[in-house]
C-alpha cells in the first residue's frame, strides 16, 4: 500500500517517530494536518498531486532501494497566505488530504503603505532575509556579466562587505530610464471622456433633455416651464462632465502603484550598493529611488482626479492596445505583473534558495582558509534570467572540487540528489554532500549538510542538532559517513552567529547578513577543514 510521510526535519525518515507523520490513505477519515517545514516521502515513484497538480512538487531526492524500487522525497512549496490549506493526493487515492502549515506567515504585499516594503508586516523579516539571499546570489550574475572568475569575485565581496558593488539590473531600472517622462505626461494630461448624467440644472444652462427628463418635467406642478421649474428655477436635464476614471487610467494607476512596490523591493535588494565610482545621481540605485518617488506622487495626483485602481484581471480596450501613449502603459504593467509573480514564486521556494546559498557559501568557506586551498575543478556556472523554484545557478554536479595542498585532502561539493551519493545515504535527506578523501585516492567519506529554514522563530539549533544526532545513531552502516552538519537560517540580522556540537553532528546558525557572513565563512571553513583532516 502506498505510504505518504511528512518529514518535519530533513532527516525525519531515519530519526525518531516525532520527526515524521504518516498520512492516512483515501480509505481513512480525512483531517487537517499541521506541519512546520516538511518534506514529503513517497514509497514509490508514482505521481503525487499538490492542490490538484502533479507539477507543484519538486523532487528533493530520488532513492533506489535494494530491491530496485524507486522512492521519492518531494519538496513542498510555502503557501503565500498563512491560513492557506494545501491538498495532497497520491494517484492511487480517491480523495485529498488537507493540511496547514504551523507558524505560516503571509507574504508581505508588493505595494505596502510603509516606506520600507513590508517592514511592518509579520512576514517582513523573512522578506528581508529572502532579499538578502537574492542579493548574495546576484553577485554571481555581476561576475559573469563582467567576464570575471565568479569564485574570486564573489569571495572578495562576501569576505569584505566594504568592497564596492554596482546595483543590479532590473525591469524597474529599464522602466525608469525609458518611461519616466512619459508617465509624468500621462498623469498631467490623462485621457478623459465626456459623460452625461441627469441632475437638476438651472433653466438658463439646460442644453439637452431625454425621455426620462421629459417624464420628470411632466409630473411637476404648473402650466409653464417656469412654473414647473419651481422657486429655484431648476429642472432635471442632462449635464456633461469630464470623466477621468477610464479603464486606461485605472490601469495606469495600477501600474504606478506596482512600480512603487517594485522600487522598494529593488532598493531593499541593493541596499549598500549605492556607493561606487559613479555619481549618486546616475547610479541605478539613485535612478530607481527617484523614479519610485515620482510614481508615488503621480499616483496621488491621479487619485485626486477621481481615478480608482483597476482589478488584477483586465481585458485591454482599444486605447490600451493601440493608443501611442497608453500601449506602453499596458506592456509595462504586464512586465510588472510577471515580475511580481516571479517574486511570489521565490517566496514559495525560499527553502531551496537558502540551500543554494549554503552550497555556494561552503565553496567560499573552504577557499577562504588560505592560499594553499585552491579549486582543482569547478563546474561552468550560468545565472538564470529567472529563478527556477528558488534556484538561480545552473551548473553540473559536482559544483566544485577543492584541494588543500598542505593538509592533503580533496573535497567534492555534491547536490543532495547527486548520482555520486549512494542511495542508502540519500534517506538522510541532506541538501548538500561533502565527499572527501586524501591525495592518494583513499577511501571516500561523506558528510551530509542539512539546510533548515523555518517560519518559526522558536526553532532551536540545539534541538535540531540533538535530533540529527539521534537520527545518526539509528544508522547501522556508518562506514562511509563522517558525521553531519546542520545549517540553520538566522532571520534577525543583529543576532550573532551560533554554533552547537553533539557527538556526531555540528550545527551553525547564521544568515546572509554582512555582520554574520564574514564570521561564518571563517568559522565554518576552519571547522570543516579541521574535521576533514582528522578523518583522513
């Protein structure tokens, strides 16, 4: 019978029963299940559906058993809303199982009213953390665009935050350069149409009557028009007025407000990159900063003229598609919506973003040890135009092969689903594997790296390390394993880096912040180098 098991920690399949939760089959009574940050284990390789779709889950690890059966561990995306329920169903079941995340947090809005996007919302710290991770990964993009060695370039900037970095390119930068004058012209002279409405009009100003106005007039007391107009000498007539609340202006207002939110996201992402050789007036950071303020002012101007914001779903009219001014509004709005959807998707897969950052950080930590540590080989790296479920880098496996000339060890950085990792080890659920040996090509040993990122601020590094250590004890065959390492994300930028050690497992809690990353690179590199040397 097919079994689906929610793993509350990556090593939950091996660890204590409290770290996993077997879901009932379709024949059992359905109930809402609460989880924190799960992986989903399935004891076969058949399709599993999330919210009715088989492509919503991302394969975390594929396992082949001794009987050559295929099993899968799936990564589950984070919902955008805290109270959102998700539905799981195996293709052999007749109905879904619903569950809800514990400590779920709403994704901060793209267009918050606060000066710092989402800073006052519950998900604000996680949003800022995600932006910090993205900023670190975009250092690879900058290196590749400049034709520089990505590892040397990024290592210099991660070790020394004071090194200048140019603000990144973004769709909002292009809009600021191409449309700034155009948006101001449209806001100052928005398209308007003449509408008619029935209202009491002085006799001397009456220009047009329709059937309903005539019927109203016939019901008034009096015989002459002046008598029917009453003491105020007014009758119901058609009055013309200018209407600026047209579809195209509502779409334009929506674009301006989306741009304000995108500008805030860009400024958050590039904080600290506005100090460079270029004038502050000409940097991308300064251009976007001014553009965001201008769009905010223009949106208030439109609102004062009675323009309201359009809904998210709009069927474009002739003006939006063909007018020389407004067709740029429509295309720019579509680009902004596409950008927001990409950011929403990044929120859903932020645990994968943390794992990718940790993998790159491991390479940097080893290389930062001394000039006697060098890259033997490195996979070619490509930076995606858009992330794929939280991951920006495209590369082969292993990501890097690193050697220490003096200590005589060689390390390979492997992905969690690498074909170089034995299937019996993949049950540990590690995101990264460090495979090492000595220069003579001695026996390979494997070190699992677990990356943990949760919405709960109460997650304890000590508890995680102890749980992983208990799971390690359950393993019968430890001949090829060398222990384990837990990387816990730290959301608070002011919190110092923390470490915790148990018999087999060591834990580190840190984040992508300047105050933590430099120390993390040094400490983790030293610990890992000493540990490898003690094992070979």
